[in-house]
C-alpha cells in the first residue's frame, strides 16, 4: 500500500514564501503567470486541503471545495490589495468557501432523500488505519481510532470554534493571522479558542484521561 | 496579577499553553500550579488535548486531485478561444518536438557522413590549374639581336601548339626585314612555351610577344 501515497511533485507543507518573495509572487499572479500559479499550488494545496478536510463533511467534498477555492483565488487575485498577507487572504477564502459549502450541504442533507446503504455517509467516520513497520497492527488500529475520535469531536464543534481551533492547533497560525482570516479581533480569537478547547476537552475527557 | 480562585487560573490556560500570556500572568499561574494539584491536572489535560490535535494526520492531496487542480487552473488561465487554441497546439506539437529535432539532426549527420565518404581524395601530384582556360606562357625565350630595328618595338602574335612549340607567328608592328624575320624564326625555333589549357587539358593558343631594344650608356 506504500505506493498509494506516492507523491508527484514537491509540495511544501506548513510553509509560505517570505514577504519579499511574496510581493514578486503576487505580481506574477496578477500578471496571470501559469508558473506562479503552479508554485502557489505546490505551496498551498496540501495545507488548504487539510484545513478544508477538517471544515467539511468528507474528503470528496473537500476536493470540490479546494477546487472552488483555487478558482476564486485565480479570479480574485487582481482584487487582492496586499493589506493582509497572501497566506491569510488565501486562508480566508478557504474558510469562507468551506463554511458556505457546509451550510449548503446541511440544506441538502435535510431536503434530499438518502439511503442507509449510501457509502459516502460512512466515509468520514471510518478510521484511517495507517500502519508503519515499527508499530503493531493493534497499536496502529488504536492510534487510528484515537484520531477518528478526535476528528469526530472536532467536527461536532460549532463552526466559529472549529475554525479557530483548526487554524490554531492544526495549521499553526498566530492569533493575529487567525483574526485576519476570520475578520475578527484578537480578543475574539482568544475567547473562541478558549471555548473551543474547553468543549473539546469535555468531549474527549475519557480519551484524555487514558493518555495521561 | 494575583488570581483569587482556580476558575480564574483555568480561564487563562488556553492562552498559557500558546505562550501569549503576559509575564506577570505566567508567574501567577506557575505559582498557583505549584500549590494546586487539581489545576495542575487540568493543565495536563489541556496539554494532552493540544498534542492530540497536533498529532492528527495531515490530509494530502492525491496525485489525481493534484492533476485535476493543475488542469482546472490551466483551463481557467486560458479561457478565451485564442489562448485555448494555443494551449491545444502546444500540447500537440510539444511531444513531437523532441523526436522531430532528433530526426533532423540524425539526418544531417548521416548526409554529412555520406558526403565525406563520397568526396574525391586529394591528389598527391601538382594541382591542375583551376582556371577553365589559360593562355600559353613563355617558359624559355631564345636570345635575339634587334640592332637593326631602329629602336622601334616589335610586337608578334605567336601561335603555340599543345606541345608548347611555336608553330607560326605574325608581326603586328615593327619593320619586318628579311634578316629580322630570319632571326625571329631562329628565336621561335629555340624558345619553349607552356601550352594553353582548356579544362586542365593542354591545347593550342596564341600569345602576344613584344620586343624592344634596350640601350645602356657606358
């Protein structure tokens, strides 16, 4: 199964270009350079996909949302006024698109008939078992179960808290950057993060006590 | 800042684990934790949650999705008809470019090799003059006495055969006395000429000779 995760190119994760390079990159993007967009894809596609995956219901939806986000970046780059960094501007588009998608998904869920045999309903709750050579199948399964439980708890969080927790804990953004992405004050970021963590801690109390 | 209760302390745990509390608050929290076991346990749970969230596997874009995104971006960048046409032509011709250039180069090399093997070898002997037609030239002129010409120049047209011998001549200017003609006949008999050539082959031709008596005082 190792080749199932084969990479087709260099994709930096958790990395964004330096500010001085960013200005040149933005200029290239505004000029419509295909190479600049290829670079943008290489740098941001994995972090954005990870962020969106935690914001929407399942992987298939996350792929569609990511595609919409990239199209919005392409169409909107000429309106980017560089008052915020390119990274926060891109993340803002991703968070808004994921929120809109989730809202429309909920509407569809309540209005459209569905079958209990529908595979896609169970995909998001199925734990992904990632075994490595160093760990036993049991510990790999336990690890996957643990991750699935944390993901479920995260998915159940109310949206304002989930967005802040994902941006802080998983994407590693600073309070200031989160404020820019969500368009809220730093104090609001702190309070949402506190409440989000508190809620998660309550939901995962049993798991956390075991891990201590 | 001095906290009164555990709830006040716990309200700062979120900021504390992110390291954004002011130094004074940090100091108060550490002091409180040193004396309050339930709050220390609560902080440990916060930290465990923090590490569980950080340990979540990061979702990666699959190769198929990455390709789909590249194609979508390319389509979006080339939305008008002309740009789409250029991309299509580019896609058609780019794969052919390398084979066609390689084929052309190989052809040039092959033709070059064939021509170099078919070229005549350089001759070791003296080169044949490259001029297509050359006139006859004097190789050795026999001495002739021109004392009785009165200082007038004598100009002759001499016909030289393919063997380089003068076969006849005509006097163009000068007094043609019988004694002069006799002396000119002797000179022509003993003189040697390089014959005229045509495409490298010796042939007969005419050469103009001009004689003048040169006198030196003393």
